[in-house]
C-alpha cells in the first residue's frame, strides 16, 4: 500500500524556498545558542512574547501599549495569547500536536475574550467551506506533511488569515498558530524569535503577500513563504538583540526595532 502524497511538498520546491528555510533555521539556531539563552532563556522568551503580542495587536488595529484608563481589547487578547505560548508552553504544544483544532480554538478564546460573545469564543463561523478547510489543515499538520517547519508555519498562517474562521481576532490567532508551529516543530522551541515585529514593520507588504497566498498562484505562494522566512530571520535578530541586552552586550532594542521596551 502506497502512502498518500504530501500535499505541501510542491511548496517546498518553489524557487528560493529551500534556501530561505535553511537560512531561517540557521538564524534561529544562532539565537538559541547565544550564551544568554543557554540557561537564561525563560526571561528572554518572556520579553519575546511581549514584543510579539504588541506587534500582533498593532497588525489587527489594536494598541501598542496598554492604557491605564481604557485597556485595548485587541492588545489584551494578544497578551493573553502570548502568555499562553510563552517559552514554548508544553501543554499547548501537546494539544497542537494531537488536536490542532482544539489548540486553535483555545487561542481564539484567549484572543477574543473581550471582543466576541461567549458563545462565539473558540467556535468557527458556521460555514461548510471553513469547517472543511480547517479539517484538511488539521490532517496536514498531524502527520500529513514532511515539509520544513518554515513552510508549514507559513501555510498555516496564510490559511488562517485567508479563512478568517472566527470573524474576530483572526489575525492574532493566525500569527500565534504560526508561532506555535515553530515551537512544536523544534525550529524555535523556546519561542525566542519575534517575526511579528517584522510583519508589523512591513505591514503593507505583509498584507499584500497574504493576498498572494490566498490567490493560490505559484507566484503568490512563493512570495508569501519567502516573506515568512524573512520574518523568521528578522525575528531571530530580534531574539539576539534581547539576549545581548540581557547580559549587557548592548541594548535590548534592535537597531531597526519598532517595539520599544
């Protein structure tokens, strides 16, 4: 009996993708090997999670900082999501590996707690196509593919942005699930990278690339995956800046960073 073909394998063969994936892996590996992350990674992972939440909030139209007077609901949700993922939380990684749709629902319940009605938390919109595509996505991530982790993270991210399955906080959820893929796959097990800052900084290109992914064309898919890999590399640089700052080698803010401490 022959095994089913890998549905994502063609994406790994798109021009430049293999090289971009290798570069992303190398960059994150360097961040993890920094001396500040050999034992002190939990504190640096917490800083990375904070930066990720703030950048993801801005991309969904939320605030960069919490206000004492009127807390921003989008940022508050993004912060809850990042806290749940902080340091590569083993419980959520485990749920993702055995029941990815449950993990997605949990992340939405956290992200949209102050936005959606209680009955809508963690429940995708009643649309047959959305349900079918989510099931297909779950099948792929639970053993249906062997593509490099950056490709899988990009596909899951792009598919959730395209589907907008909940109608609220979909962007925060999509970016969080992408982050979860990099943790569960071992690409960034402690969640030290901060690709969200790159996506926020390049928000116009980010949205255009997401539309390209949604189109399903070879050029659109290639551009989205390559941008995702660039974000992972930029996120690794952000991780190194955090690590260097934590041991007095330099400021925690990267030179081009837009998310100050």
